[in-house]
C-alpha cells in the first residue's frame, strides 16, 4: 500500500470518528401512562392539583411519562376506561363495577381513609329539617341525588329505598339527579332542597376546608360500610406494569402518603374485585345491570 493510500485511509477513519462524536444523541421517548380521575374534589382543577403528585410519582417508578385527565362526572371516567381512552383510573366503586362489566377493567389497589378501607353513603338535610325516621318522614320532600355513576350519591341510596318498596321519583315531592357532590351539599345548606345524597368523606373534607360548618346541614341517614375508591387498569393493560403500579402505590410509607395525598387519605392497599361484588349485586337488584 502506498504512503498516499495509508494517509487517505487514516484521514477517512478519523473523519468518520469525528462525525460520530458530533452527531446528537437521540433520546428515547418514554412510554406514556394515561391516568384518569373522577371529580372527587370541588373542581377539576382542585382534583388535578391534589392528585397529580401521587400519580407522577407512580409514573416515575414505572419509567413512564404521565398524562393526567380529570372527568366531568363519575360516569364519564367509567366510559373512558371501558373505551381504553385511559390506562389507569382512580374512580368511584360503582363506576369501577360498570367499567368491569363493560370493558373488563381490573381493580388493583384501594385507597385508605385514615387507615380504613371503607366509607359511608349519607343523606343530608337542610338546617332545621325535622326527620326522626328516614325515609318514612321524608315523603314529599325535595331530593337532590348525584349522577347515576356515583356509588354513594345514586346507587346505594336508590338501592336502599327500592329495597323498602320506595320509588324515589314518585316518593319525593321534587326529585333530581346529576348534581356534583359539592353542589348537592350546598343546595341543602342554602335551603334550595330539603335533602341531598353524598358521602361522609366528602362532607368531612368540606367541613375541614371551611366550605361548610358541621351544623350547616345534618346527616339524616348513613349506609353500611362501603369499599373505598379503587385504582383500576383497563382491559389489555400489561400485567407486569399493573403489578409494578400496584407495588408503587401500596409501598408508599404512611407518613409520605399523608404528606402527598389530600386529607383524609393515608395510602393504598392491594385489592381485587371481591370487596366490590356487593355493589355489583346492588346494581342487579335495582335493574341497572342485566344478566
């Protein structure tokens, strides 16, 4: 090989090495974890603000980017999960049951409330309302229920009434569905309605935040304990990712959970469908679920 050939080959090699070093390193795009939340807080912005840090932490643990959506109502988040518009949802128990039957959704975790795995549905009355026995003394009064995707705001009180031979639409003097939990509470506080449905955790949070006072309205009925909100994955979601997500949530130390999560939530525990089977039974008994 001539001296000229050697020099040319060496220059080409050096040039190639220099070119390789100056090429930009293309960063690999992280997969996206699409999380949906029900309207748990008074506004969508409030819901996003208090829960985004928790799910960003979970997405980081999975090595994924977070895409967080807040639904307008409880039924909406159920539909989004069933139609695979989102991968993961923190949703109401009844919404989960609907998503499971419509789209094979799977519950993987349950929220804890002050260390408890349950809450209660309630019916509240306006100030000064005299009810000694519910529902007997409430006949002819006005009733505001939440949307039909709500566990405590529609399913449980509707089941309770129908089990006693009462059809809510004809029993109450003025009956309405579809209000948000906060709006329903405030409607009784202001005297616009006699009665409204809701759940104890939400009412206690409004009291703690100064939105209402303990005597702004009064609880006239409460249900038996109900399973807390689940974290649910869609049909076809990677089982290994679901296991890792479940682990990321349930391994959060209680002190960190109390710091990151809105009061009164204190963490997560693994779960399955079993605790929610009672709600599926209610749904069949009120005629919403067929077969």
